[in-house]
């Protein structure tokens, strides 16, 4: 079964949000340690976190159509994630 690009982007985003969300639920200490490590790294830690968020956000912005409900939801989520608001 072939999916259109918009559906693929929505599946990609849903998989990412589910995996990361479950990871936050089941491994909160690991996430806390990760962010402490980033904080200790100073500006390099900020850059590392920004690049991770930017990669995911850029994928969504590049391949989603903001004219659809899913596209608008992904665009808003992406903008919030990369800190433009």
C-alpha cells in the first residue's frame, strides 16, 4: 500500500511523539540526567539540543502541507519545539 507524502509525514511525527513520550513516561531519570548533562555542557549543550530539535522540525516543515489540519498541527508543534515562539 502506497501512502502520499502528507500521510508519511504524519506517521513519522506520530511515531516520534509516541516513542519520545513513552520514553519520558518510563525513563524520566534518564531524561533528567540527559538534560543535566546538556546544562553542564553550557552553550555546546544548547547547540546539541537545538540541532536535535531542528532536524525533526525541519523534516516536518519541509514535507508537510500547512493547508491541511494535520499540516497546521505539525507546523505549530514544530515551531514550538524549535523555540520560535
